[in-house]
C-alpha cells in the first residue's frame, strides 16, 4: 500500500532563494532536498504548495519548463499560506505536489502564431513560464508582444527580468504601463485595457491574458473592438483550483472542473460556462 | 443462484466473519445502522440505514498523512496501510449504485489510493427491497430495487435467502458459503421481483422523471428563476450532503497536535457558505448559488462528465432529513416544471 | 512569524540555583520563531538590558521573551528596554521562572523542565503578539480628595501648593478628622490642635482648594485623567457663604440635647452647631434630626437671632458635578464598636471608655474641660486600667475583632498613661498588654519613660473580665510573667479599641472600582513599590484607609500620594493601557451581551453600512469600544458568542497558544 | 505530590493578574512549594477565561483546570469575577452533566495576600486530580499520539 | 388537530397583503407528502391559496428567517407565531437582530406538532397521507391500509412538554391566548442527573458520537444567529468542520449550548432537525434548569430586553463548586 503513489502525498521542497519583487509579491525558488527540480511541468501548470498546520494552496509555476534545475513561484501576500511564505527564509522546507492542470497549448495552437501576452499585476506570474518557454523555443513562434501593467512601477513583478532579458530579445516587444504617473517612470501611463486598444494590434495574434477579472473583462471588450475573436484568446483560472485532482468539489464552473478541464481556457469555452466565475 | 434458509443467515454471517470483517445493518433505537457483526447480531429489516454506507469508502474523516516539523525541516510520514478485507452485507440497490457514482470520482486518474484501497478490499452484498416507502424514487434514475447490483445480490423471502454472485469477488464469497447454501432456481426471486416492481409503480414518486435533466442541460436550467424560491428557506446546513450516499465533496485540513501535524480529509458540503472561499474570493457567495450548485451537479454536471449517469440514487434520505423539507424531488419538479 | 529573542535570567542564584539556565536557553532555541537565545546573570541590570538591546538590533528581533522573575517585577523594565531599542514594548513577554519555578522547586531537573515549558508558552504567545500602541486621553487638571482628616488635608495642601486645584469632600461639617479630636500626640507630646488647626486654616485660605464639607461622593464615572464625579452637598440649612461663624445661633438654640459627636457623645450640643471652635469651614450646621423647626416647624429662633440672615430652612441637598484628573481616597478610620466585647462591660458602665473617649476627657476643649473625671460621677479616678489590643490581633476571634494589629494603640496608651501620671501623680495606672510594640523613632524611649520615669504598671497579660461593682470596676486579669491572677479595683477602664476603615470606604471603593482587602482597607497597587496607589489608575490612597498608621506615617503617605497626583496632573495627556478590547465588526452580531457585562460602560453600538459576503450592503448594528474607557478585563470577550470581541495583549489565540504549549 | 506511582496530572491554572497571579508570586516569595505540573497562565481577570480555553486545555492533555480570581467583591474590575462565578458554575455543571468528573475543574478565589492559600490550593487540587487519574473523557487522542 | 385552520390564516394573510399592511408572508408551504412542509415566502393571495398549509406539521419557527427577510426589501413581513415561536421572536428582538417595525406578527394558538418519525414508528413505513381528525390521526399507508392513532401518541417531544401556550409577542392574536404551563420538561434532565458520572458519560458518548457535524442544529437554532460561528471561523482557533476525534463533538456541542445558555428559548428545533436523532435539547435544558435553580426562574424571550442570566450577577451567587454539588445532592 505505502508504495503506491498517492497524489495527495506531497514531496518536500526547499526554498533556496527568495526574491522581493514588489511590496507584496515575492518569488520563491524551490528544489527538492537533494537539489533537484521537484517534477517536470508544462507552461501554465500549477503546483500545490503547503506548510504543515498552515495549509495548502495552489500556485502557478512561474519558471519556465525549460528550466530543469528549479521551480519558481511568484506569490502575492493575501491569506494565511501566502503570509506565512512571505516570512519564510532561505532553507525553509515546504511541501509540494503537482503538476496540476492543463498547460497552455504552446506546442499546438500557439505554434507558429504571433503571440500577444496581456497581464496585469500578479497576473504576470502564470504567464511568465509561457513567455520564457516561448523565448526558449523562439523559432517556433512568430512575433511576441507583451503588454504588462501594474498599479505602480514598484508593483511590476519580475521587473528586472523584463528589463534585462525580455526587452532585449529580438522579436519581442514589451509594452509596460502603470496606472498613475510617478516620478522616475517615463513609460506609458494608463490602464491595461486602454493601452491594448491604443496599441491596436493586428488581429492575427493569439492572445494570452491574465490579471484581475475586471482587467480581463475590459481587455476582452477592447480586443473584440479591435476585431479579435474569442477563439483567439486564452486565459487561466488557476486561482479557482483547490484539491488539484478533480475530486474535492469546489472548482467546477458548470460541468467543467478548473483543475481538470482548466485552468487554461479559451475565452469561447469560458463563454459557454455558466456565469459563476 | 444459491440459497439458504432464513434462519441460516446467522451461520452465513459467522462464516463470512471468519475470513473478513463483516458489517450488517442492525436496528438501534435511532434506526438502522451498519455495525460490525458480532455473534447474535440480527440484520435489520428496515428499508435503509440512517447513515449511508459511503462511510465505508469515504469516511467522514480520515487521516491522510503526518508531518513532523523541526525548525525549518519537514518530514512527511505516509501513514497509509493496507486495509483488511471486509464485507458489507445488506446494501440496498440505491446505495449500491452510489458506489459506482463515487468510483467515478475517486478512481479516475489520478486515482485516490485511500478510497481505492478500501474499495479493493470490500465485497458488497446487496439485498433487494420488498417494501419501498413513499420517499423512494430510485426508479427515477433507472435503479431496480428488486434487482440490486453488488458483488453478490441477495433476495430475502419469507423463509429463504437467495444469493447471486455478480463479480469474481462475489463468487469467491459465495464459494465460502458453499457449505451453508444450496443451489436454487430463480423462481421465487422472480416472483418477488415482480411483486416489488408492482409496488414501485404505486409509490407516490413513481412518476418522477429525470428525463428533462442530464448531460448538456446547463444552459437550460442554470438561470431558471425558480432557484430563488427553492433556495429561499435553505438553512445552508450540510444535512442533505452528509446523509447523501453520493455527495463526496471534501476538504483537506491540518491539525497540529503539538507533537506533529496530521493532515486529514473530511466531508465538506457545497451548501456551506465558505465552501468555495479561497484566497482570491468566493465565487458562490449566496445560498442560491450554493443550492443551485448541489442540484445542478447531481442532475446536470455529473451526468455531463459521466455518460449521463445521475449522481442521485433516489434513496430518499434527504427527503426525510432536511430540516426544512427541501429536497431534490421538489427541485426536480419545480425546475423541471412537472407536477 | 516573528523573530524572537529569548533571554534567560539567572537572577544570581535565585533562578540559576534550581534551574539550569543554559539548558533553558538552549531548549528554547528550536522553538518556532526563536532566532536567538541566551542567558545572563541579571537581565534587569544595565548590562543585561544591553544584551537585549543589542540582540534586537543584531538579529532584527520582532519579539522578546524574558525568562525571569514575575512580570509584576520587571515587565515594565523590559518593555522599556525593548522600546529603547525600537521594538514595540508589547512584543515582550515574561516567563515567570522565579516565583513560579525556581523558588518553589528544589530539584534542578524539575525546575529546568518547568522553566522550559513556561518559556515555550511565552514564545508561543509572542508568536501571536502584535505591536500595540496606547491610546491618548487628556488630563483634567483637578484633583479630588475624599476625606478631610490630616491625610486629606496634607494631600490637598501639597497638590494645591504645586499649583493644581483640589477639592476636598468631607462628610462631617468640618475638616480635621480624628486628629482634631486628639489631645496630645506621641512621642513629642505636642498639642494636636496646635499643629493641626494651622493646616486647616491653610486649607481654608488656599486659593487652589475648595472644601465641600458636609458632603459625600455619590457617583464616580470615567477613568484616570477624566473622572466624572457627583458630589452630594447635604443641606446644612445654613448659607455657607453668609454665615460668619459667630455662634449666636448655637447659643440661642433651645434644643440642646443632641449628642456631641465631637466629644464622642460624652456631652451634648445644640441642634444648630459648629463642631468645635476651630472648625473649618467655621459655619453652623443644623442637625435636622433634632431641630424643632425642621422637624415640626415650631421654633425658628436661630433664624431670628442670625444677624447675617444665614439660616435657610428650605435648603435642599445639592448635587455638584465636577471633573477630576485624579482621586485620592483619605477616608480614615474609626474605633471598632465595643458591642461585642461584653467582658469589658463597656455597655454596662460609663466608666469603661475607649481611648478616643479618653482623649476627649483629657482635652481642654472636651466635655470636662480637660479635667480627668469619671463619666459616671465626675469624680477623679484613682486607679485606671488600660487594656491593650481590644479587638486587635484577634486571630481567634475574627467575628468580634480584627486579625491585624492596629499599630497606634501601644503608643497612645503609653501617652495616656504617662500624661495621667504626670498630671495626677496620685493615680495608679495599669496597662495590660500582649506585646508592647514601639518600632518608631523615639517610640521605645517614650514607652520606657512611661514605665521608668512615670511608674506606669505595665503588665503582660490580658484582662479577662471587668465587672462593675458599686462605683468600682472589678478588673480580673492575668499576669503572664508572674503567672498569677490579678484582681484590680479600678475607677476607670480604658479600652484601646482596634481601628477599622470608615464604613464609607466600601461603597466608595465600589464607585471607584478600587479593590479592597478583606478588612476593607484599600489595596495598594503594589505593597512595597506602589504603596500609595490603588490598582485602579488615577485613584490614590492617603492615610489609614490603606492600613493603620500614626500621624507621621499618615502625613508622609499623604504627601507621597500628593506627589503621585501631581505627577499625573502635570501631564497633558495620558497614554492608556493598549491591552483593551477590540470588536471585529464583521463578526459582531450587535446583540449587546458585551455592553451588558462591561463594568465601565466602554461599549456602545453604532449602525454602520457593510458590504456583506453575498454582495449586498446592509446596515448593521455593531459594537464599538471606547479604548480610553476600557480597562481590559475581558468580560466582554467571553460574553460575545461570535468571538467578535477580543482583547489586545490577551487574544483568544494567544491564550490558546499558551494552553497548547503548556499541555503539550 | 506523587500519587499513583509517580503519575503527575497536568494542571492548567488561569490566574487573574491582580489577585491570584500576585498570590502565586507571593507563594513563590515565601518559597511555598506546589507541584511543578501546575502551570500558570496569566489573564487580566478571571472573566477573561473563555470556556473554550478550558476545553482546549483538556483537549491538549490537561488533567485538571483551575481558575483563580480575586475574591468576590475584590475584583480589580469590580464585577469580573462575578461573571466568572456564573459562567463557571454553569459550565462545570454542564461538564458534570456530560459525565466529566467534577473534581477536574475548579474555581478558587485567591487574593494577592494569600500565597499560602495559593500553594495549598494547588497542592490539594493536584492531589484530587491525581486520584482521578488521567483525563480520559475530554481527551483528544490525536494530541496524545 | 390545530384550532386555527389554513383557510383562516390564508384569508388573514391575503387581507393584509391586499390592504398593503404587508408585502410578503412567511408561511409553511405544501410539500410532496402531508408532512414535509417547507418554510416559504408568499407574495400573493394566489400563492397562499395554492400552497399555504397550517397543520400538525407546521413546526418550523420563522423567527430566525426574519433576520434575513426584513433586510431583503421594504415593506412589512407577515409572520405567524406559534406560542413557542413568539419567545424566539422576542429573544431576537432583545438582541437587536431585526427591525420590529418591518414585521407584522400574528400570534396563533398551537395544539402541539406531530412527529412524523413517531408516526412511522407507530404505524410502520410507507405513509401516503396523514389526516388529523380531532385528537385522532388517520394515517393512510402503502402496505397496511388506514391506521388510526391518538394524536397525543405521536406528538413531538417538545410539544409534550410544552412550556407555554401563551403568545408573548404579536401585533394581532388569532383566538385566545393561552397560559404559561408548568411543564415537566426537566424530567429527562433529572433522569440523567441521577445517573452516575460513568453512566452519563456513556450516554453522551453514545449520543454525541453519532454527530456528523452537519450543523443543522446550529443553523436552525433561532439563538444561533452569529454573523459567523466560531466553529466556522479559521481565526477563532476552534474552527472545525468535521469530527476527527470524539473530543470535537463534545467541544462543539458544549460550546454551542454555552453560547446559547440564557438565550435559548427551548424551542426544541435542534433535536427535531438532527438527522442522527441526538437529543440535543437536553443540553440546553440542563442549562435552563441550572439557571432556574441557581439564579431564579428565567425564560429567555418571555419579555423583550430582559437581562440574560449570563450577563448578570448578584453578589451572593452560588459558587461553582456548590453548583456542581447541588446537582449531586439532588440526585441523592
């Protein structure tokens, strides 16, 4: 019995690095105690992290699947698990199980397409693995545009990586924006949905969007006015996942289980679901 | 088919108990309950147990694992152990069907080894109904109370008990009973079945149909205005979900004993206001949404994902136990607009 | 999670003697949150405090656990230490491993194990501590002194001299208290009136002092710095501001049969009276129980003779409301009733008197104009027996008397005996005593003079019975040293009655929410370190209301209390106790249970609009705590079924964490 | 305090800050011994003690729980201990109604001056609880693993 | 058999709806069988005529629904209060849980409710219909034809020991008001008190071990109206969802009973709804009995604004040690 794999029984993970991204987002690097990556994953998949006696919570794996050494999680402080993680130090062990959920169709639908990533705030976290995956296999995709916005410059997650790596890549345009003007910011100011409209992308792109529901809603509207179809737009709902294995009964929206049928959905698929998300 | 005299049932129990744990429904002051058989214990004639037999596979709480925490280090202790073989004797047709419904949740990939372990080690002996009551509506979901499934099906007549093995597990069990049972034809059984089926037709809920529901009907019913009035007086307690043999929502929680942390799984209820509360918010904020979820799940979502199989077996427990007497029958009639 | 530093104190050998401090600091290292743990000889010393300060800086500590003596000793010290190092003082918890551990356990292993558990409990609590900031409230710069005896007078004068207004509330028509009734004072034998009355005049004339005589406190609300007090000025039927104190009314009053309280009822006074010549305020008072005019409307003589027109038969009790920053209780004492001491025949014979009555008999302003005469027949007594400890040190007879020593009786009896022998050398004076207690400056010398110079017969032993026979009092007593029974034929027996707190103290304590001991003496905030403060903030203790005292002690304590009051009133703002109740509005049902149990009226209800979990908005009635009024008892937290009410510093979670740690 | 072959009951004592905690301090000052298995939790007033704390203590392995507060009439907060008295009278009666030995719970009034009473009370309470043996009726087996 | 008829109540309610006094009516709605009435909100005379039922199975107490219903919309809610419901009504008002101005309360007499489980026990299974006829009840069954039983034999436990036939709160009263009854509701508690500790423990262990923590007792309880129950609140430190150890069922039921002590009106709903048949009312009644004995008779909800015993005290209350002994002395 005890030798049968049980998906609910987690592995041990060790936090080997903690990076402060924004005032309320930290990025944690996690490996197994013997220094390896806990398991392989695909872009957009999630892992269940837990701290005994504190709780379990699902997080998207923000590091790219092409990184074979470790996983990273960008985590915003919001409830007990995340609060606890935010005070954790290097060397702290946690438990990890996964991967959960379906990945973005990077090798199928996305292949050969121009990609437009739209993210707001911590919404970049689930997209980061996709973006870096696409950067890694750069030749498999067309042009990549990234629109990313946050409340302020300080709230932009992974700012360093964006500045030092993404913007320098060929064929990648990064469009950053912040909600309100501030000193030391000479980039765009304004909300993401408006910025997307302003940028007025060609409608041949596949869009991957993640952020606060209100941002998604208005960005979608914006994209529609630009002439996009819902079939071109993908998003992820990993926040709705709980047990990760399609059994606990929480994450379903209509007959779809986010943890099994998602968390990645195409917007036309979402449209078919009852309005309960 | 094999049979024995009714008064040989004690010997049957004794024989089964020799090689495995045996549970039978037995009468208590508060109704029938499954109990571990011991010498002299009589099987209840009650139609059904107060509590459903889902506990055998999906107990109210079960420990999943333990953690030891030492400074920054964590040790995971796998506390699983191989279960003993056990036999549940006397499960009604509706409840037997509930196991299939649970199986389709727990045994699909990734398989839940806790559930699977119990399931593997169990042998289910069903017993056919002869006196269904007004709250019974198993036939609505295509269940034949007179022909229960299970590893072994069994029929009790006035003087005899008939056994029929349906699975290799069932055959193995009957093999053990060879000394007590004799071969039999199915004449009496068929007669009994016919009689029972006649009664079924006369039940008050006999006309209740699930035809309007099923896979792909989300749009049709999700926004029905009737959900408001139906859910209006719902207390948001978990009675219906906990007495239900097919409700399987759970929560995983940790308990810090001071010496370690036990991670356990426990029943949870989609009727509870915090059921879907997660870090980012709660997608089902009102009782209406929660109420709708439960019935939509049983009547539409589950069938959508499970070849049209409904996740209600018509056992009638919720009809008897809901504090405010709201139940799936009233929901089906109202939402399905039938009288 | 916190970053906790643990500091284990040896307290010299007080702790280290029975607790392996090294093992304790080591064991606590692996507790959750602990990042630093050490031990030191005296944590409370400057060096010890420096260790803490340095560790806070070096290890970025967010919480501190000090395993040391009782928090009642040094919690404040370590909180200050933390604050000095920039840490919120309420992030400090004390594990009491001295009083609760090293001092009561003899075995090192036992002591160490327990100390570790106590330390773990403190760590568990600190893990859940949150920085607390005390609220601020303004200070009303006015003090109230309740009681106008020497204690109250001294306190009031000192406060007033410091520049703060003071009100004295005295139930009697005049201030002066017991001291005004005394003849001479020990051990210097100066005249009580001579030293007291100038102070009374000072009070009367002090621009910062108001006297509410013939008044009492009837209601106290509010809290330190902001007391709201209602004072009832009883009707004295004489306009205070008009009466000149000439005394004509008292002379003319035809009703002269009222017992004279000032002379312990040994003579009578008129219905309109001024208690004594030097009374302050020197204003007449009409006793409604005796005044014919007030009783049946027949007389009115005093009004006719009063040239100032001060008499006002229609006067009513008046309620004065005033705000105070501090309140001093100086309610004083009384001799206990002799009713239960039949063996001394106090109620059978007029010639058995109490010491206070004796004072009046020897006082020039007393009923006998200072001549020592027997109350029964006015004859000069030739044999006087003084009985000590009547009702004091009555461990076995608690229902009759008091368990404590009344402290002043030995000395005043020596004084009485000495003065008697001095004035009337023909008088035999016997003093029966259990012990003679003279631990004061020049006290023992004084007592020895009574014995050696004045030939007072001190006999160790108790008087068993006093029986009046004819005009004599037969005193049966035992002489313990000679081991024989004595029979003395006495003319006067003087009982050194135990003293007890004034009866007004108990209801006053309730109003003040100040605690009392079983004898109704006010309890001090700390018996040694805070002897003039009540545990209730802003309430101070002066004189015998706190415990038996002689005059010099009373005056010192009175001044000490004044100093504390001045210290308080000198502040413009008070920082409160941040350990107050807090209501989680989202959880609150508005049921009023908390409001009903709050002894301070600190909880009120407000209607607020809330966004409910089901996306609706609703107006809900929720509790709101006035943090300046809340004293942090926690009664509301248990009354609250939803757990909305919690107590800062003693949160449910914190206490449960302690429970868990202890029971582990 | 070693009854039953060295069996030592675990005792949780909730002491109010103003009277009983000071009383315990006084017991310490006077070197009056009481069993080491008595552990004190300081609360501002006995009325701060929630019945949940008492049950929690039993759950976590306590064998006896005692509340100490100021004598009635002496509460620092004037009325706290009166509420304690009512709450605990009802709670203890209820616990007993459920078959929990009544000797496992107690309320005792101990003033700041009653160091001797504090020690004596603890000694006596421990002895009483020790005689009952381990708390089996309100235990949580998970905490005893 | 109830003295007031459905027809009368429907007529009354329709009038009040029609003349605008109320905009909606809380009432019992017809079910599948004769005994499964559901609390419902009626908004028109037609709805009332179609589905409103007042019978021996109209046990549900609407007081608690008023908290939600009065906040829902403008206009008054009509509520029918049986005597025992009226106590809950007052208690909720005492605790400021709803706005009295938004309710029109009609007091109605109650002859006691029937317990369908008792009927099933008495006449067997397969009940098709139940017809009240004076003090008799006729039960039509699937297997045994019509059976007649005395109404008293199948009365709900709480109605057998009814404490009061007096409506203590109403805007209007139908029929005559009854009296407070000197009931024998503490007999069961006394029986338990007379047992030994061991027996009592065994009794409760057996009863409480069946608890499935469905929270029906709590959710139906008119005294349990907390915005969030401590047992649902992760921050409370005592949150628990399911019973993982027999301790937790005791904890839950003791604390729940304690929280409603002095506030519980003894309506008995907790026991009625328990799917596991646990006699939870005995816990509440123990508190009520103790309160009466220790602090003088007190009936929660008898008058609005009364001070509950647990937020009150006298200087000479019984000491806890004597309180526990008292129970014992009574046993002896």
